[in-house]
C-alpha cells in the first residue's frame, strides 16, 4: 500500500552555531490570485503553522480508493503500458466495478436532472446551477474527468462531436480547459464554471506536498529553499505549484508537485475509455482506430506526468522559441527536478485571456507558426492557464508536459492543404488529405472533392482573412464522418492548439480569425523555403495547365507582406498603400537569397513578355509600312495566342513592380485588349511610375544592389534564348 508519512519539522539543531547551521526558511504568505502574483512582503511563518492539517481535497475524499495499490503496482505505472494496467485491475475487479458505478451513477444523476429540467420547462432557470454541479462532479471524479467538462452537455453537441471524432480523449480535465477558452462554442454559464478548472482545482494537502519534495529531492526543505509559500499558489489537474526562493543563487522559482495517486486514477479511467471506445467503433463502424488514438493520447499524458520529461521539453522549447520577440519561456532548474517535482523560473503575469491584448495573440500566432511549420515541436496544451501576459508585455508559455512532434512531410502537407484551400483547388485538397493521413489512398477522390467543395466554398468565398477556424471544423465534421476519415493522433493536438488561440482572441475581438493571421506566415514560407517539395508545390500553384497565374503570385506576395509581429504592424497607416513601400517590399524579397526561386519565375515571365512585346512592335511597324504601300495584301500577324497571354502577364508584372499590387485574388478572366498596338503602349505608359521604383532601389541594402546589377544580364540571356529558339522553330517549321 502507498502510505504517506507526516514529515517532521525542519531539522535545525538548536545548539548549532549560527555560522554553521542552516538558517530556518521564511515562508511566503498566501497569495490571493493563482495567476497574478504581485510582489508581497515576506514574513516569517512557523514551520508548524505551515504544515498544519488541512481538509482532504474533494478528489481524494471521493476517489481516494483508487490510490490503494501496492508499491510494486504503483511503480509499474511509471510508463503507459495497457497490458500492465489490465493485469493490475484484473486482480482488482471490485475496484473496477466501483469506479464504473461511481461514474455511471454520478453522471446519470446529473443527466437525469437536466432531463427533468427540460420536462418542467426550467432549463434556463437551472442552467447556472447545473453548470456548477457538473464542475463539482468532474473535480470529484479526478484529473481525467475535469478534462471532459466542456464536451458532455447538450448545449454543446457540435464541439462534442468534434472532440470525439478528433480523439481528444485527453485527461478529461484538459479537454475542458482547452475548450473553456471558446466563448463562441460554450454557453456563458458553463464557460465560467469550466474556466475555474484551468488553475483553481482544489489542492491536496501541503503536508503531503512538502513530504514529496523532500523525498524526491532527498533533502529537507530548509536546505533547498530560504523561502516557500505555506499554501499552493495554483492547483491543476495533475499537480500544484508553490512559490519558493532557492537557497543557492536566491532565484525565485515555481515548484510543481505531482498530485498523489494521479497515475493510478488515470490508468483505470484509460482502461475504461479503451473498452467503450472499442465498443463504439464496432457499433458505429468507424474508420478511425479509437483505441489507438486513446493509446497515443495516454502515452503523451503519462509523459506529461513525468516532470523530468517536462523540464527537458521546457528547455528545448526555450532554446527554439525563447528568442522570438516578446516571447518569454521560463528557465528550467534540472538539479531541482525529478519525476514528481519540477522547479522552474517564476513568471509574474496575468492570463492572456483576461487582458485582451491582440498584439500578444498575434505573437502567439507567429510562435505557433514556428512551432508547427518551422521546427515541428509544438506546445500541445495551450489552454488559457498556460498563456500569460507578463508585466513587461511579453507572452509567457507555461506547462511543457504535453508537447507534439510534427514531421517534415506532414508540415509540408499542411502548408499545401492551406494553399489549395485558399485558392479553391479542392481536387488537390483531397489529395492533401491523403498525404496527411486523414483519408486512405483508396478513397473516392471525386466524391470527396465534391463534398469538400460544398463544405469550404462559402467560407473561402469571404476571403482568406475572414475564414473562421471554428466554422471550418464544424462544417468539416459531417464530411469526416460520412467518408470515414481517419484521425491521426497528431491532428487533434494541432487542431486544439490553433483552436485555443482563436478562442482567446475571440473573447476580445469576435471577428478575429486565426487562419487569417496564420496564412501570411504560410505564404512567406512557401515563397522563400528551399524545400524541394514546397518549391514543387509553388510551381504547380503558379502554373495551371501551363499558364502562369500571376494573380496567385500577387496574392502570395500581398499576404507575405502582412507577416509581421511588430506592434506598429498592427496599426494601419497611410503608408500601407504607398507605391514606394510596396515596391521596396517586393524588391527586398526577390533580391535576397530566399527569393531566388520566385525571382527566377518573374525573370522568366518578364522574358516571355518582352519577347512578345518585341513581336507586337515588329508587327505594328510592318502593319504601318504595309498600309503605305501602293498595293496592299493581307497582313498576317506574328503573334500567337500564347504571345498575347504573355503580353497581358507582362502588363501585370509591370504593375506589380511599380507597386500596384492587388490585395485580393482576382479572376483569371483577362480582358482582351483592343489591339496589339494598344498593349505595347500600355507597357510604355508604365514608365510614368518609374520614379517610385528608382527611389525604392536607392534605399535597398548593398547585397540587394549587387543582385540588382546582375539582373539585366540575366534577363537579356533569357530573352536571347527565347528569340533564338523561336527563330529556329520558324525556320524548320
């Protein structure tokens, strides 16, 4: 049996000399807010007072029987192994039956009361009461059930279906914590109650917590810290946090201590979930292996309960993203960290969801872009309690227990899917879903394409900046069920990460769209990435049936210029439409090494256009000359339909380089010019806009000037090659 001893008071010898004894630690006074930690004066508190008996927390009182495992059984639960869990509870059938009865009777009573409320037409009056009852039920059932909170009420059927389809079987509390940031999906009364689960779960005994710290770090508290708060400053589903000051170095730190018995409780609930998931899959004939999804999630949850793993994740996250402007990642103290105790830098701040700082939301979007699409190592548990606004205006990330890995091929596939969605290429989007593992290769692509078109066309028609992430998911849910989509384990974590950010932003700006803020970074990456796969995707996007889609290049460039995180970038100024600013942005990108691929495409299209312009000039001159002859025969034009297309593209390229870039995705229905001669005059008229171009060039960095000097020679070489090739074709045709 697991027995918790009451730890003795700090061991300080009264006869010891002050110069040789370890001084008794001060204790921080209780801190009223679990997130906003103001600087408070320290006072000396007696050790006995700090370790006074406290009431047993609700979870331990109602579900404490789950802790009754032998030491060997508890030790076998360090890592997730479903066979070991099954073996333990096969020998404890009464514990299993008791848990099933507890869950069924508790939820059954609540559901019955809700049903009676409906029959008696008092649902609205009892709404807040039932919401509070649900929260208390979830806390009683323990860490997993706190996660389920926002998904099991009738008022939120839409998000429940999404949760179930996506396999978000996280410890139920954590699902609740994530969706509790979605005011657009959760009724206000439930939202208020569920938000309490983010950091206000009832704490367990401080006696047990201090005892755990001493056992894990193998030292008495007074040798580890000079000060420590007598009560936890925050309590979560898996542990609780104390504020302390290290004896060595004097740094103020957060000490997280794991809740006792949490692995035993979660293990049994996972076993129950796996059983019902198997039944549900067979009953509904689902294509997704729900038990495999649960196993993947359970593995990540067990890793989250390993605080040494969390500290390593935090250190890696700090290394990768700590250098991003206005992002704060706490330092990890590995020497004060074990599997059940984690020590990290103390961060002062407020929950991001409470301060309505859209700039930091944009910073979060950029940081999420880097996590998901640059490095593939992302924070998979970003509920509002884990995102703070520090007092110096930075976005701080906390809690690194649940992280996700996004493989390179999946990152590229996700980017391609976004490109095809925005450009309404639903045939390619269906193929992307196969690449991402959402559809089997044998799926009926034509039927899927039609379904995706009906799902997305209305949302995309509003423009990329107005695409609602929540609406897309809700509409996609029915299609996913109809075509037996498979839900890879990574998918639910990625979706959740983005959904939480949009939810936080919606609370302060109901019109905020996370995809609209993410797409500029996607566009910038597609234009500048050296990955052969993404370059191939860009080539396919810009050339449709052999025709250059300059409208798509304009759209990508326009969106990429919005990819900024500076505060000034969020405030529109008169310079936003200034020709000179746009020209400088275009040149600054295309003349860099990252813009090489796009620069080559533009030069090639310029060469085609100039070649066609030369032909139309010759054609115009010969036409005028022929009209002055005493005898006139039929005049045959040198121009082909392809040349006319190239002229129109040249006209658009000239506008692009002169700063007249379109901010929308226009139709490809180009209007035919009145005559080839008028097209030539149109190209010459663009010379009137050369002044902003010259001015912008003068402000470019020296490296860009070096590349600019090489452009005329490169363009002339391409043009000569086309002229020679065309001449040879005509000679031998």
